[in-house]
C-alpha cells in the first residue's frame, strides 16, 4: 500500500502542501496561508510535494500483509494534543526565559535549537538545501517576517505584559491575515461571513484590552509589540505566496534554510544590543532550550505527520487551542491575574478568526460563482 501524497495548497513555498503559530504559528515558507492561518509564537510547514512525504508522515507497508493492517504511530488525536500543548506553553517558556536573559538572547537561543533539530531531520531525510541566490534572498525576507521579527517582538512584549495576553494577541493573526489578503491578494474575494468575522474578531481584541475602561492598567507598548508580532506573520505569508510558491525543493529543505537564516540574523543583532549573561540559571536556560527544540523544531516535524494524515483543515484547529492553553498555563503556573474580559474577549477573537477562515458552502460565493481554492489553513508556531 503506497502512501498518499498530501494536498498541495497554493500558498506553500514548496509549491506543495500553516499556524499559533505562529510558530511561529507556524512561520515557515511551506505553511504560508493567504488568510491568516498558517499557521506560530508562528508558526508550520505542511508535508507533501510532488510525491515527497513529510518527515512525520506515518510509515505504511509497501506490500499487503497477511496479518492486521500496518501499524501507525501514536493516534493523530494524541499528536494533535501534544502539538497544542507545545505551542500553548511557548508563551510561558518565553516569560520564564526573559526572566534571566535579554529578549534577543531568548530569540537567538530559540532559533538556534530549533534549527539544530531541523538540521538533524534534514540529515536523516537527506534533504538538500535550496539552490539559487534568488531563492535564498526570498528566504531571508521570509525568515525576518516569519521568525526573527515576531519571535523578538513577543520576547520583548512579555517583559511588560503577561503571557496570557501575549497568547491571546497571537490569536489575532488570522484577522490580520484576512484584512491584508483583501488588499494584497486579488484572488481572495471577501464574503459577508468573513468580513463579519473580521469585525467580530477585532471587537474581541477591544474586549480583551478593556477599551471601555480606557485601557487602564494595560502596558500599551508591550501589547502593541505582541499585536505587531501577530501582524508580521501574515505579511510574511503573503510575501512567501508571491515569491516562493511553486518551488521544487522539499518543504523540509526550505524550512530548515529559513530557520538557519533567521538564526544568522539574530546572531548579528544580539551581540550589538545585549551583553553576555553573567550566569546561566538552569530553569530559564531549559525554558529557552525547550522553546527552540520543542516549540520551534520538534513541533514542526510533528505537524508534518498530522497534516499528512488528517489534512490542513483539521490541522489548523491547533490555532484555536493555543490561547486557551497559554491562558491556563499563565494563570496556574505563573500566577498571572485574570479578569473576566480576558477569557470573554479571547472567545470572541477565536469566533471571529473561525469565521474569517470559513468558506462558502460547496465552493460557491453568494453570487453563484465558483470560489477560489483556499490556501492551506495550517497553524503556524507562535
């Protein structure tokens, strides 16, 4: 029995197959989505390209077996839950890391350990790096908007705002993506439902921020940084769609190259704006290692198999669990305060985000015309 090749969304940088994050979720060329889900703190690439399966694709037998069907790994629901937990806890890990290290240092460590994980995966899969200066140039821009910039902004934001608020701000990426795609992508035609979702979502943002109270008690700078980080993801997705769609390289190759370039960017910036830490406290150091190895490396590989098995539509549902888990983790483990408007506003944001991702039934617009095919709705790492 052969393994079916996963779907090929038009926004994939590999030309083959998103979130949080956004990552970064999450935040790789193969996960680009026109409407704000790609995925972390953003976001992950989807598997599959012209017969190339993702590194997390469950193994299947190549010939019929007289016994029971071929055994798969963990049930996809278990892997879905693990992925949601990893990306949901990313904001807590950022908070812990910035307690001892400068934000740029946290981001650099995150990218370094994430790149190391993907480098190992590339070596195992024998994936070759992309070719051509033009491709590397586009990947450099993608690395900035999808990794270096949002990761750094979230790290700086959490110096002054709770991790719960950062996680909720991350959930606004689909809203920004919807708004930007209406302007930048002519093929993304608005529908009443998606425009309504946009309005509802931003109403939820105002509820979270307590607009009726004059935003009292809110750190405007930190909140603005978190929202700008969420805005950076769809800017990167749209750029990727315009420049890297249709590439012949594997998704893993492009993703690994992108993270490598983001690591180089932080390697240049970090020494210029920070000084080496006096010591390396164990807990914050482990938080940075986990943030990179798990949240930026392993989670990407985990999602390959998820999207290959259940498809991007189910895979993108991780996006809606991230703020819930981030809030629960911040309140229970970090003792962060929680007022009624935060969870209520978060639910409104998620409802609006869900509407922006909805499609006309049976692929029809309200005018009766065939709607354009949707891009991959894959969550990116946060």
